[in-house]
C-alpha cells in the first residue's frame, strides 16, 4: 500500500492545485531531470490575435482564411475567424474541410479547387511557392516570436498572416525556479517555425528547443531525450490533442488544466490552475517524500 508520507504529500500538492493521479506519478517526479514543454498553450496562453495581413487583396485573403479556419480547432483558427468578424469580412464558403495535423486545413472552394490555410509544409503539398515578399514576412514575424498562416488557392499563395500569442504570466520565473529545483534539462517542443521557436526560447532563457515537429516527432523525441546521458526520467508538459501520445510516452505526463480533455486523460499529473509556477514546488515535494520513505 501507499506509504502515508506519500499520501500526505499528494494531498498537500492537491491543495496547491497539483493533482497526482497516482503515488507512482509522485515517485517518478523525484527522478525527473529532463522536462519537455509544448510551446503553444503550455508556455503560451494560446490566445492568439491576428496582427498582420500581407496580401495584394487583404479582404479576399482574410475571407478565404476565415472560411477555412472556421472548420479548425487550432488556436490560430480562432484568431483568424475573430479578426474577420471584427473587420466585417464575410468568410468565404468552403466545403469538405479537413484538418491536416501539423500542416493546417484544406478544403474545396466554390469552384471545386483546393483551398488551404497553414504552414510552408502545406503550401509545399499544394505546389505553392512563396515569393520574396511573402517569405520575408514569415521571417520577420518569426523573429518577433509570432506564428503565421499562409492562405492559398491551389498553387497560388493569396496571403501571409501573422498571429501573436502571449507567454503565460510568470513563465520565465517558473522555468528559473524549476532549474533551481534540479531540472537540469528543460526543452521546448513545437510544431511552429524555427524562427518563432528560437525567439520564444531566447525570451524564456531556454537553451534547447526543437521546432517544426509533427505530432509523431514529439513522441520520438521524448524517447531520444530519455536515452541521453544524465537525462534522468523525462517529463512532458502539454495541453493539446497532439501532445497526448508524448504525454503517455513520457515517464511522467503533465497536463495543464486549460488543455484538451485527451491531454488531461493521457497525463499522470495535472496542473489544475494551469500554473507552471507550481512545478518546482512539486519537484521538491516529490524528492522530500522519497527521502522520508527511504
Ligand atoms: P503546435 O500547436 O505546436 O503549433 P500543431 O501540430 O498543432 O503544433 O501544428 C503545427 C503547425 O501546423 C502549426 O504551428 C501551424 O503552422 C500549422 N497549423 C496547424 N493547424 C493549423 C491551422 N488550423 N491553421 C494554420 N496553421 C495550422
Ligand atoms: Mg499546445
């Protein structure tokens, strides 16, 4: 049976908004040295706003993007749909919309042609190439830490849009405390562009990040991180449907409560107030409980 000291540590953690689903999860946390963090919705708030439209016909580009994103649940989608509504732009009607994980969304326009909104990978899939100005816009947005959406019709790029997200309040401090508590190896994982990842990682003082990841890449990287010398046990913190496999694979999956149900179900531990500032204290609690039991 579970030692009393572990039960009381779990109860204390729960009062502080940290839910361990089992005593094994608490015990695993005592050995964690490596923590992989999803970016969007975990380190950031995933409350995105449209900040920029680069297009010959901004209204047409936004209308198509909003028509497509109305069918998506990605945090980028809500920013695009809201911006169109605020600007009085009527979303273009699309049909057979389909989310393509790690890429964006594809559908058919009124004339039956393929229309799409997503990243450069999705543009590539549609045989669409960005011109110099569009490419420069992506790079500039990335250097500001902003994500982007490219919208197109078949092989034609109609526009590039910037969407900005805000870091969770206190997140840099939370990471500093986590390092002080013995998490020697924090890593950011994201499906977003390299430039965006680099900018956000620098703002957070994170030395290591992996960008442009597909959901299956996150899963694979969790395994690789654990194989590195001195890695200790590996925890993954995430919020999305796309994070669920990595949360399940990690020695300790940690979900933020603002995330999706599937992330919460796949995790071993839940940050009930989505406050990553609680992690360092939880690590200390787990190590104290371990010492007391042994
Ligand atoms: P993440 O949440 O870490 O960005 P995802 O796997 O959800 O990871 O998405 C990877 C990338 O695919 C995103 O960064 C974005 O560029 C693109 N993407 C996914 N869904 C959409 C969408 N609905 N609209 C625009 N881009 C999208
Ligand atoms: Mg996320």
